[in-house]
C-alpha cells in the first residue's frame, strides 16, 4: 500500500502541474500582447470574410529592389516572409519568450533589404521608414514593443499586398492598398 502511494502522489503532482501550465498558457494566450484581436475594418460577418476577396494584390512596382543581392523575389515575397516569421516567433503568447538573437538577426535582414528598396508611394515610404526605425531599435535593445509593432506592420502590409480574403488589420500602416 505504501509503495502504491509513493507512485501515485508524484504522478498526481505531475499531472496537476501539467494541467496548471496548460491552463496558464491558455489564459495568457486569450489575454493580451499580440493576441489582441486585430480590428475589423468592415462590418462583414466571419462567413463573408472567408468568401470574398477584399484586397486585390497590389502591383509589384510598389516596392522595387535596387540590387540583385536582395534575398527576395519581390516586395510581396519580402512582406509575406517577414509576416510568417513574426507569426511563428511572436504570436500566440510568445512575445515575451521570443529568442532575442533570432529577432536581431531578422531585424538586420530587414535593414539590409531596406537599404536596397525604393518606393514612389508616399504612404509606403512612411511605413518603410517606421519599419526601419523599429528594426534599428530591435538591433540595439531587447524592445518587445518594437518587435510587436514590426509584426503588426508586416501583418497589415501582407493583407494589403498579397490579396488576403479578409481585412482584419491593426490599423498601424499608412499604406492601405490601392
């Protein structure tokens, strides 16, 4: 009987700790940071959002690379790739635990790409300048707000650039598509 208790008590404690951790993660994910729901820019229902394409992809001429050394095919690819990176590293409660060195590496890539980027659209220029400032901040200090805002810029721009079938944005960009 005593031997059974020696196995049951630690097992119950481990299961309880795992349940507590899962509950904590779920509460944290539902609570804040990047998990704040983007604002909808329309009164469409969720079904309408999934069915209609509300943002046609913008022309590739909006962002032009001035060097063949840029590791992206187009501005569309650059924006989509960075949005995916930030989704995978910062979303769903991972902002505060994100690997800072990976964030610095990506911020340096952004700065490198922006050195070889041109746009004639004044709103896009404003956004690229803001992205550059945020990326510089991330390379200089572990600033989680700057990381979050980089994600929000790339999220919104990805929707406008690549023709998403929904338009839930954070409203952070000056560029709003064409």
